[in-house]
């Protein structure tokens, strides 16, 4: 494998990392922080790996190091925890008798897009949701024709020209809170029930929530579909003020997210349910010593 020119390598890594982040794609960045002995990579060399562990651009060494970094990248993306790898290339592996010669330390950091919180509304509850959601590291998007961008300084986007909710395109892992004060809530909910978004919360009284469900039922939505709507949204904390209502709703979102992660983990390994939830992990780097998974002369 031929190492690319250092300047083009660095430019490609930064460009592709920025493109992946803009597209909300998961990736891992690997940086050689120390190299001793006979290694083909040097301190400062870096690579960006996609969600499958494949190197998209850059360089951290040949087969000996690359395969180890690829496995570490997958683990980092699964746990959300960075790793510092100590890769010993001067060790005979599997009795092959062909040590690469040298050692490296490689820092691998995952990039996992922040969860998105869609807020439909413009009042004090919506404003409180935006502030608290941003504080809790959500990527906040506000979609309401009556919203004033200056009232939502923490939101990454504020759509004020979307009366038909055409820009309301949440992904399955996103969260949506409808707090429109009854202005078009039935229209937005019809659109939301046509998406795969997991959490749909409606801030409304029980009476209003019942009227909305009746309307949607007459519009053709069955009980399983209507059950996706959490109304009134939030856990019971006797909330009265807009800030307390926002706290109640965000608490329910956190509980929903943790429960969803635990179920997903239990489906793959019941004995480890909940362990792989990135939000539960402390964002601390851990150092792991790896022997290469494959031996390629010259590293």
C-alpha cells in the first residue's frame, strides 16, 4: 500500500470529516500520537473511518495497524467512548516470524451526531424546551410560522415559512414535541404519523388530546398509530410553569431514549442490556494495548 502525499492526505481527512458531520453520518477519526521504531506512519498522521470501519481518507499505517484501528473504530462508535491504542508492531504474531518492527500509539475518537429535537410551537413552553434541550446537548430545530428566531437563540434552525410542515422530516431516532397551542397540531400529527420518528409528544390538556385522537381516528389512523402519540406529553411532576412543563417533557424523552436503548441491547445480548448506550458511558478515553490482527512486513 502506497502512502499518499501528506498535504493531500490531511486535506482529504478534514474535508471528508466535515462532509460526514454535515450529513449527520457517524465516523471515527484516528490520529497517530506517537511512533517509534520502524513504522510507516508518523506522529500526526490521521485517517477518517466510516461507520463500517473502512478508511475513507488518510493514513495510520499499513495492514498491521489499519486492521486494529478499524476494529477499535467500530467499538468506539458502538460505545461512544474514545480509545488510545498501543499497537506493538515489533511482536511476532501467530508464529509468523515477520514482525513489522516498531510501535505506535493511536487515538481513536468517534463522531456521533447529536440527537435532534424538533419543536413545533412559538410560545413560552416551546422556548423553554429549546433552552433546556440545547443544554442537554440536543440539536434543536424549531418549525413554526409564528416563531421569532431571536426567541430561540439555542436552536440550530428555525423554520418560519413552513405552514404545511413540508420541512418536518424527522428521522427514526429523533424526537418531536408538538406545542403549537392548538394551531395546526392535528395537521402536524398527521404528517408525523407518516414518518418513522420514535417519540411524538403533544403538549395539551387531556381534553384537547382526546379531541385530537378522535380527529385522527376519523382521518383513518388506527389504534397502534394513535398510541405513538404521547399526550399529554411529559412525566407527572405536577408541572405548572412553562419551564416545569419543559422539564417534564424532556424527562420523558430521556426515559424513552434509555428504554429504547435498553431494549435494543437486550435484543442482541440480554446479559448486557443497556451497556452499549452511549449516553450512559462516561466520555473518557481508555488505553488498550493491541497486537496486530494481521502481519504485513514493513507495517
